[in-house]
């Protein structure tokens, strides 16, 4: 028996580590930018920007929620990327967590 005959992943095909890593990097960067935008809107924006930014944040959170609900079909049809959401539990549940976290970035105080 040689080292080539050893099967570490006997339960199924080997999944790549990169899709969850890239997903979390992009989601964290998006979340940080949303919170920076929230601070900007709280400090400097007028009412129109306040309302538009609130709709934008809800839309971004809605994309995460749609990724949780519709999975690979949403990623393929809307973003045009092949992301098997159901193969990675971390992406599936992470999209729900990020949707809730992005709701915190909705502006609450008007200048």
C-alpha cells in the first residue's frame, strides 16, 4: 500500500476551500463599507441621501437573504457566478448571519 491509495475524504468529493474564503472576505469588506457609509450618512447627508442609503443597505441585505433562500440559482442568475451554496454549510448559514448584520447598518439618526 502506498500513500496514493489513502483516501482521506471517503464520504464524498473533495470540496475546495476557496469559495467560502472568498465569500467571507467579500461579505466582510461589504459590511465594513456599509458601516462606513452609515457613519457618513449620520454625519453629513441630507434627507434624500439618508433614504436612498437606507434602501441600498436593505437591498444588499436582501441579496444575502436571497442567497440563503434560493442558493445556487440566485448566485448563477443574478451574479453570474457558479457558487454551490448548498455544498458549503458555512456559506449557507453565513449568508443569513450577514443579512442580519447588514440590517444594523441601516441609518437611524438624521443630521
